[in-house]
C-alpha cells in the first residue's frame, strides 16, 4: 500500500523547512532507519530517517524547495511492484508561511493547500515554485518560455536553468548596476535567527551590566592542568573554564537561572549552559547540561564534540533544545567588549570579551594584569539590576579564585 513520506517536525519551533538534498532516488529500495534526505530547519541541516520499508516511488518535493510546511507529503513510498496511485500525484505543493505564534501546525488541523502560481499580463496562470520564480527573476528568464517538469506541470528550478534569457534591463539611471550586486538567498536558519532576534530585542526589556575580571590566576591554573594531561588526552580552554564558572555562579545566585512567563517565573534546578557556536549559516547554541556538576575535563571533551557536530550540521535536537542560560565568547577575535542579545525564553546571556594586559591599581601601586570585560544581558521582567550585579560579582570571585573550579 502506498504511503506518503511527510515533512517531519525536527524541532519544537519548526513550522516549515527546506528540502536541502535527497540521499535516495526514485526506484531505490528503502529500509526503516535509512537516511533518505537532508532537511534544513530553523536550527540546522538534519538527516531524515525512513520509518517504513518499501520503494521510493515518486519524489514530490525537489531539492532546494523552501517553505515546505510540516506534514506536507514530500515523497511516495510504495511496495515492490506497486503502481503509484493517481490521487497521490495530484497533491500540489505551495510554500507555507510560519504561524505568528511560532508553533508547528497541528497534525489534526486540516489545511487547504493551493498551488503557487504566477499571472502574466494575459492572465495566464503559470504554476511555479518560489525558488524557481526567484531564480528566473534574478537571471531575467521569461516565465512564458518555460515548460514545467514538476508535479502537475509545475515549473521547478531545473526548468528555469534551461530557460531562455531576456535582454538585460537598462540600469543607466538606477545608481548601482545590477551586475555589481551579489544576491545570496537567506537560508531557513538565517530567516529564523532574524525573526527571533528581532522578537527578543523588541519584546524583551534588556538591561546590561559589565564588570572587569582579572584572569591571571585562572590562566595559571589552566597551564598547570594542561601540563598534567597525559599525552595531551585533553586540553582545557578558557571557554571551558568560563562555562564551569558561569554554572557555579548560577548555583550561588540562582535568581538568574530563570525564565519569565506571563503567569509566573520559572526557577530551574538544573544548570544547562547554552554556548554560542558560529556556523556558516549563522549561530547555534549546543548545550552543556548540568555543567555545575561536571569536571573541567568532562566539559572540555563535551564542548569540543558539540562544536564539531554543530559545524557539521549533525546536532541532534536534544543537544541544542533547551538550556537555562547562554554564553557568547568572542575573546578569540580580540574584541574588547560587546553586548549579546538574550536567547529567549532564557533570561540572561553573558558576553565574554578578550583578556588583555591592562594597568590596574592595587592599594597605592600601579600594576599590570590580564583583564577581561564581561557584559551580562538580562531580561528585566525576571531579574532586577541589583540581582544582576550580585551575580556578576559572584562570577568574578569564582574566576579570580579559580580553585573553586576544581574542588
């Protein structure tokens, strides 16, 4: 019996995705558990596993299609020797816009899906995917000259790439010539980052507190710990030590390990640190769970593994969903100070800048020390200024007396 393979919901916030790549082709035999495609979600590019066994009878959504709503049929799975039902081939696809509340559509919610179309000056309807339409516009390709090879004659990207090109427009009065502009389509991740950060800055009342922290003792301890590592089996970074220090400060001042809701403030017992990792399409925050209870060695090994998986797009949902507090470290870029945007629904994020030699006053003497500026961004709905300052002071005490990190 033929079954539809549906666009899966690969994260709680996912309402749509981009079908990045098919790893199976029509006619291939598929077993349960086989990796059949890669889907670009709001978080990362993730692999999709088959849940049933059969033959990939027909691919309905081509590679590169964006805006594919959750639960949309993307392919048809049939039994060996079975024909593809005609009714299954008549389901048109049109990209879906994310719902305003950010929730994935309910599986029981019936939606009427209409084919995407384009009207010419003669009111002739041309069915074309948004990706194909955008490519055609960018390349100056006439839609009327194209013949669709997608489902129900729909024009897809490969049809556009074979189409005829119209004469280039006259740009003499447009300022910058169109040929001088490089256009890069926004990925699903970039679109979601833009939306979430806009929501955070416009809906969450941020306030900022900064403090300078001396790092010399911490750097000395780090050197000693790495020197004792057997055959370089591990190497602790400053970031590893900061994750541990932040976790301990959250246990000492738990008022920042919270989340604001309209009805109540949620206080978390577990300290799960989200660490910002830069990847080609944007930023993702894998999580070191129970960081306060892990050794520096455990944090170091786990952090390196998660960062590697993040850059390869191989993170599992449970490895980046959740977290109670975030850190963003740009010290490796030599940044003196910066402010980070809160990662909702968390109530705080710590921006970590570079350590540098600065003049400090001790008693009546002027001395040189390695100093780092850290800036705390806090949701003022959940945390007041005095509590934010108290937490930063606790963090400074831990870092300037770093043996708290190993006892």
